C-alpha cells in the first residue's frame, strides 16, 4: 500500500453516533483507491473475515491516486491530496464501497479533483483533525522542514481555487503554533485536535491542540493542560502505516466512550487493532490508556507498505536512496525493451551538499514519468518510476534541512 488514510467518522447532530466509524481507504502502488470498513472490536482474526464481511471492504472505488505525496482523510468522505507540485486537491466520496474502478459512482457532483490550495509539497508531515461530530471544518496541521508546526483550517466544499483564498477563511491561516516536530518518524491525527507522534526509538507520544491557530511559536497557548508531549506507549518503530480516530462505541467490557481506535500495519503487512481510552496521561508502558481486551490483535493481512521490500533498507537516507536506486536499476533492466524510455542506469547519490535541490527536481521528474507511463499503458514502468519517485520524496523529507530564516 502506498497510503492508508482514515476517512474521519463523519458529522452528526448531538446525541447521534458518527456515521463512518471504522472506515478507511487504501491507495495501492498502481494508484488504485480501495474501500474498507471495520465493524468488529479487535477480535483476533488474521484472515480479516470477522470485521470486514458484508460491507464492501476491499472494493476498488477509484484510480489515479498513486502520484500524490500526501493523502489525508478530512471527514465526511473528504480526501485531501497533495500533488508533486504542491497543489492541494479535493475529493469527496459519498458511496458505500460499491465496486467501481472508474470512480464515477461515489465521486459525482462533489468537485472531484479541484485544486483548493498550493504550496503543500515541502512539508515533512501533514495530518488533520477531520470534520466529525459537530465539527464542520477540517483542520490541517503541517510540519515545516525546520520542525515548525503550522495551522490551517478549511471549511469549503471543494470549490476550485488554486490560490486557497476561498475555503481558508479567517486570519490565522498558516500561523505557527508550535516547534520541535523535526525528528518524528510518523505523525497521525486521531480526531478532536489530538495527534500521535512516533519517535525513532518507537516511543508513542500524545499531543492535543485546543487553540484556533493563534500565532505562538512556543506552543504554550494551544497545548496547555492537555498532556501534550506525554509518552503513552512504546514499540512502534517498525510500524509501516498508522491511522485511526474517535469511536462512539463503548468497549466490550464496558469501557466508556468516546475513545479512540488505532490501526497499524506491522512489518509483515498484518493489520492490528488498539483501543485507547486515555487522555494522554504519562505512561511509557501503555498499560494505562489502552484499556479493554484485544489490544494489538491481528484483524487482517496483506496491507504491506509497498511492492518493493524496504524492511532491510538502511536508515541513513543517502544509503537508503542508494539501495532504492540499485533496486530500480535492476527492475529497469528487466522491463521490456519498448518500455525502456529512460537511461538504464540511474546515478548513485553524490555529496549531501548537492543532493537536496537535485533530488527535489528528480522526484518531480519521476512522478511525471510515472504518470506518462501509466497513461501510455506501460504498467511496470509506471510502477518502478512511482517507487523511485517516492524514495526521492522520502530522502528529501528526512535529510534535507528547511530554509534558513
């Protein structure tokens, strides 16, 4: 899977359960968009037969999503996708997982593909607090290359506006609300202003933002008295995908709701389930907030992060990109002659000082090549180009410093 996004649980009047709990979409390496909905309570079931039956899980509902750098679930079926050129693109899915590879069924009359903003391609992380419950706007959190945390809020409905003026109303758009978010492996929004950050050592940290985008580089304003920065678990360093959100459902043993359900994909591609009922209380062991049975149970399989195995790639970004280029060269040589539209050999990484600008450009070139190959019907070439493009993107995200201010 290239991306997995929790779609947000949906808005509802007071006292009415959120309509889309457990729903998430996956994007495969070929750009296929698939629908899943998990309706169970974490019962151990590696086959996935228990929680994904009778609800169209696994059906393809669209295509052409493989080139996006970031893909976010904005709530109420909203998908926010960042193109390689930085355009923020809007989609909204209103179907129920009916099989439709063309995407014409669930994306009709919802402004699909409209550009609603720009300049989002240089962020290290993007995550959201979605529209759900009585919240009718999507809050976007963005981590700049230097670790600054920025705030945006979109309340539009996908009206075409590349300038971003129309849907991003109010005075606080793009304000810095915190700092120091540079060295996290993953950051994921989990609803109601809360988000989780995974450190390189696997520690899981809790944050919750309760402000309205007021400018505050120190982060003192919106992160006060809500346990932000506390460690709530450990052992998440091998997680390939991490997503989740709020649930209205009580736990199997009477645990109170609302709570949060987290899903993660391990190094084997297995899908696992967690229920967190805490509020960020400090607990490195994870025993306090992860209440109830079935914690960490496997509920599915086959959600591998990519068709290229990166399990043993080195952490150093230069070495990692070198390994990716070597793999790409090998796959390129195996392509049919008619599909070899680029030189067979790609250059190995050079000195760090010259890499960042060069590889930002290379990422754009490879994304364009992947799109062109896909349109021409060269499926294998598109797959290799997409894989390499994302390795360039990942290199830039990890290794390249932000602009000096």
